[in-house]
C-alpha cells in the first residue's frame, strides 16, 4: 500500500499532467523534457535544498509548505518554476 507522501506525489503529477516516476535520488514526475519534484511537508524549501535539487536536474518544484526568500531568489536565477498549494510563484 502506498504511503501518504507517494499518494500526494501521484496526485500532484496528475495535476501537472505528468507521469509519476518517484524513487529515491530521482525526480517525482516527468512531463516531456521537464522533471519535477514534490515536497509534502509543513516546512518551506530552503535555498541550499533548492540548489541540491537543481544539481539533480529538477526543473519544477511543488511544495506544500512553500519556499523561503533565498529559495525563491535562487529559483529565479536558475530558471526553476515554483508551485505552492496549486499556484505558481
């Protein structure tokens, strides 16, 4: 039986019209050439964490807890799309 986090990741992949792939060390979903990551937690994504995700080749991040200011600035510089609670940032 899938965990809550896996179910949430699958649901978000469907919302982004992407294929859920999951798995450790890789993106949570793929849509064409775009790779996306889903974060299902209360705490916001930080700048260093966003940089680690960018190194893994993630183009989009959907976070339930939002993003810190430095993470938003880093995403703008790197060209990463950010989503929180269904809205683009």
